[in-house]
């Protein structure tokens, strides 16, 4: 009886790990790519993002001040943050996710 329970348990475990992963990876992300925000919506998002970026910059500067990170690393992080802020502005404050296309087997043009 004990052997039967162990065999059934092992069979269940093997079945769990033997599920097709293609189904999981074939799912498309649940975001739209053809969004156009109004000027008011963009302005509201811009204000929120500006507050967020200023707070993040303050945090980075504090980490540098407290020697948690080097000044060089802080400058790199601030430059990357500025670049990200510009990209968001270019895209009208709609997040841009093309780099996940391979993961979900999606065409970037969709």
C-alpha cells in the first residue's frame, strides 16, 4: 500500500513537470500598443513621472552621499534615468515594451 502511494505521488509529480510550456509562452501580453493619449492625459502623466524621477534622483544622490554607491555609479544611474525620461516623453508617456516580443512569440508590429 505504501509503495502504491509513493508510485502515485511520483506519477503526479512527473505529470506536473511534464506540462507543455509552449502554451504558457505563447500567451500574448495584456497591453495595447496603439494607444494615443490626449494632451491632458499626457500632461497629467508627465507631472506624475516628473515627481517620480525627482524622488528617484534624490534617492540616488543620498545613496552616493552615504557611500552606499560611488559617485561614478550615481552619475551613471542618473544618466540612465534621464535617458528613460526622454524615451517616455518621445512615446507620449505610453510605456513601450517591444523587447518582450520574443518571450511571448509576438510580432512587434501587432
